[in-house]
């Protein structure tokens, strides 16, 4: 069985349904993967871009965006590289009121057992009690 990479724009078309014909084609592809007729892979950078597009262009709130990310993570036949890290990042994104990229960084740090970060970002990282922010 062949493996295919899924780009951001497919998820955006599917979630927004702003081009019905393309959204339907994406749904057919996802159905094909769910039936085991194709293997789909995407990555955390695509997930971050999905967040950025849905926030900046479609003005969705964090709860709506988190629901879309969780749907991607739960899609049968679709593998998100570092999916467990992304899953935890979604929790931080929602519960700690931080940007998705910062949430991903914190989630990755936890996965790697790193508790300190060098950063000038005082606004978001101070909300995460499990890490210590340092400045060089």
C-alpha cells in the first residue's frame, strides 16, 4: 500500500467547506484511508499551520481549532508524526491560554524530560509552572 503526505490546505478545505467540491474529495481520501486502502501521514508543522490559518484567516476560537486538531489526530488511517506531542500541545493551547507553537514546545520539552528553556518570552511561558524560563 502506498503512503501519501497530507498538506495543510486539504485540512482547511475539509474543515471550512469553503470549496465543496474539494472538501468532498478530501472526505473521499479520508474514507479511503479509514478503509485501509491508503496510508496518510502529516506532521506537526502542518498542524501548526492549520492553527495559524484557522486563527488568522477564518477567525476561529481556540475551542473550535482544538476540536479540528483532535479530529485530525483521531482520523483512522492518518498518522500525525509526533502525534502524542501534538495531542498534549492541544491541551496546553486550550488550558494554559498560550500560542500553539509555545504549547508544542512545552509538550516536546516534557516528552524529552527538559524542564528549563532559554527564552525571552515572558508572556506565555510564565503560565507553565512545570518549566523554568531562563534568559541568556
